[in-house]
C-alpha cells in the first residue's frame, strides 16, 4: 500500500535528463501503487492543452499508460501550469483537483496544495495570480495563436526570474501564520505542498494539536518523491542516472 506525491518537475524538452527520470519513475515505481498525486509545476510552462508537441505527447502517454493500468492519478495546478485543462485530463485520465483539497491519507486527513497560495507576503505575486486566474483573461489568452502565447509565456518567465532576484527568501517562502490559518480552517493536522523547492518536514501546532507540514522537493538535480504508506511518509530522492 503506497501513495506517491511529486511536484515541481518543471518538465521541458530542454531537460531530457529530468524527462528520462520521470518516464522511468512512471513505468516502474508508480506502477501498482494506490495513487499518484502531482502537486503542480509538472511542466516548466503550460500555455494551453492545444500545445500538442511530440514532447507533450510523450508525457501525456506516460500518464495514460499509468491510469489505464489502474493507478488513479490526480493533479493540482502549479503557478507554471495553471492552464492545464479538461482536454489534458481527458487525454491522460488524470483527475484535476481543486487548489486546496483534503484527502484521507491512510486515515489522516491531509491538505494537499501547490503552495503558492500560502506565500501571502509576496503581494506582487498574489496580485499577478489573481489576474492570470481570471476566467475572462484566460479566455482572451486562449484566443491568441499558439506562437503568441508561447512568446508571452517566455516574457512572463523572464519577467518573473528578474523580479525574483529582488525578493527576499522570507517573501518567497510560505507565511507561517497562513499555514496555521488554512490548516485550522480545514481542520487538518497534516499538509503536503511544493512550490518553494525547500524539501523538509516541519512540526507545528494547530489549535493546540501537533501538526506537520511536508514540503516536496524539485526535480532540478535529481528526482524527488514523497512515499506514503500506512506506516508514515518519507521524502526520498531518485538519481537521474539509473
Ligand atoms: O515561477 P517562478 O519560480 O519564476 O516564480 C514564481 C512566481 N512567478 C510566476 C510567473 C511564472 O513563472 C510565469 C509562468 C508563465 C505561464 C504561462 C503563461 C500564462 C499566461 C496566462 C495569461 C492568462 O508564477 C513569482 C513568485 C515566485 O514563484 C515565488 O513564489 O515570486 O511571482 C512573480 O514573479 C510575480 C511578479 O511579482 C509579477 C509577474 C511578472 C510577470 C511579468 C510579465 C511581463 C510580460 C507580459 C507580457 C504580456
Ligand atoms: Mn511553483
């Protein structure tokens, strides 16, 4: 009995090493498990489900094979791939979950999310987020031809990298008070998220009870997987070279 959680792979055709590690993960250890949860930023950037490049087909087919084999797969949007939609879901069999979802993880109610919504001190990002999550703005964006969307996406990426250099580490991390607030509101003592690329297990207190926040790692230098069984959860890494 195993449930796996991954996030922040930032898959792109420019990083065949990450892609190879991910495809191996999908065809080996993800087989036969209870469920696979992808908590956002699966892709470096997603500009619409109609971007059907051979690279995207390869990734989608890995999910299709896994879901066809009987493994339920779930996805929560990240800040890089919040435009993944119904067509992706239909093509892969992956179920899209709301941005804050509580799951029963072997008897422990667990809040799963990407993590960007917890970075409330990053006001610039939260303002930006509101705009790009606006349905009308997205509708307008999807009217544009793929190549324009690609160019806008690249501009936004470089704009983001530039502004990130001016932000402190504290601003780009989750706000501790917001973590407690969200957990208390949803009445959970366990949270799993990604986004900050700071893999760790943090002990905290929520409503006077012991709680924990598990942070998933990114896939820049190696694969990163949270392995959960009825006995507990463990953060593990996977080498790019088999
Ligand atoms: O992603 P990362 O790690 O660099 O930083 C994130 C936050 N940045 C983002 C922006 C994404 O990287 C861009 C993704 C493109 C998606 C595809 C296009 C979709 C278009 C949709 C239109 C409907 O998420 C960053 C956080 C950081 O995490 C840590 O949490 O700080 O936030 C920002 O950088 C936000 C900035 O403060 C403002 C955004 C600058 C964008 C500049 C746009 C200029 C070009 C516009 C061209 C039309
Ligand atoms: Mn992210």
